[in-house]
């Protein structure tokens, strides 16, 4: 078996509990719901999982290493800030994004109607065509915190490829503004 040393795979996971008085943001898209994800930032489990996957593929740790919840700078921040920073780190390390595959596990809200919107949002953030991004929605069949409707979790796998030295770096992403206080 031949392994292409230029390709890297990263795996990411995140889970946040649901609570009233919060916006529900998944993959950078605001979802209409009477509850949202509780977190130090906006709690977007999809972008957190993808951020972890990108950092993992580059061998650069995880989201908590770079954006600890103990740091007041990240309170209420858009999770897009974290993913943009991870993409910039990958770019500076010489990696191009190949594809992204995600799973969102939630009992509520039912996400079937939102999958394509989340997919388009995520593809836009990553600078990829939607054919290189997949968003799947699952339930946990009533099991655990997610099954009881008390949390949402996300899983992500990304593939990056090391650029040949002659290729140009990706265009910098437009930065999402940090939530004003």
C-alpha cells in the first residue's frame, strides 16, 4: 500500500448543551429554534469540530490550545474566528483544503430542512465548492444527553494536502467580527 505523505486527515468532535436565551448557530448558519447552544463563544459545534479537525490534520493541537474558554477575549465570539485562524495556520504550514465531511447529532430541532443551508454556509467559510463539503444530520434515538434533547454534538473529518512549493497560498478569508460587548 502506498501512502501519499502530502495528504493529511484530521478528526474533530464537539458537544454543547442546549439552553434558553441563546441563538442556535450550526456551521455558521443561524437556525430558528427556541433554544441555542451554551458555550463561552457562540457554541457552534460544527465549526468547533471542523476547527479541531483542521488543527489535528496539521499536528497543531486542538481548539482549546489556541482559544481557551478561560480567555475573556473569546467570550461571545463567533466560532468563525476560530476556524478562520485554523485555516490561516494550515495555509501558513503549506496545506490546501481538499474536503470536509460532518455529522450533526441532534434530537431537536429536526435538521433535515437545514442541511443544505448549513452545507452552503460551511462551504463558503472553507472556500470550497459544495461538492467538497458534506453535512449529515442524525439523531441518537433518544439515548444520552443528545437523545434527551439537552445537547447537540458534531463530528468532522477533513483532508488537507501539502502544497508543492510553486503553488500559491489560498486567499485570506474575510474575518468575522468578534461579538461586540
